[in-house]
């Protein structure tokens, strides 16, 4: 059974940082591309960042330079370091493990709230 478990969300003030973690089980983690998505209230889920099995990264424009995605294959974990957080970063953050269209898995999400 595949499980993805996110943690690390919380309430922070603008300009502060958070580090999200997502631990995967039931997959050969090192072979998957890992993604972070987010969904704000009343909005569609949007892609945030990607990290390939080869270590290449990509970010949506609004988080480029502030967020960093990384992985520890030995611990089956992907991270999202979020710096200089803004109120518009408030959302539920989800990790996604993607191998192909038939092997794509989601976590349950972790809430990030940025507010003064």
C-alpha cells in the first residue's frame, strides 16, 4: 500500500520560513519524480515545484528563489523549504509521487497559513 505523509505546516508571519516534509512508503522512492502542489481556499490546486529522479528541479514563477525542493532517497522523504513566506502562499500543501499516469500518488496535505 502506497502512503505519502506530509508534515511541517503551521501558522507563520509574513517573511518567516517553514520546511515541509513528505515521507513515502510502498514505492521505490528513488525512481519517482516528486512534486509539491498547493490549494488555496476557493481555488484550484496548483503545481508548486518538481524534483526529478535525476535531481533536476523546477518551480512556479511565484515561488522561484524563495522555495527549495530537495529529497533524501535514503529516508524516502521529499522536502519543501519555504522562505520569505507571503500571505498568498497560504494553502494546503500536497506532495505527489509521480512515475507515470498509472502510478501517481498523493498525500493528505498539510496546512500552511501566512498571516500577521
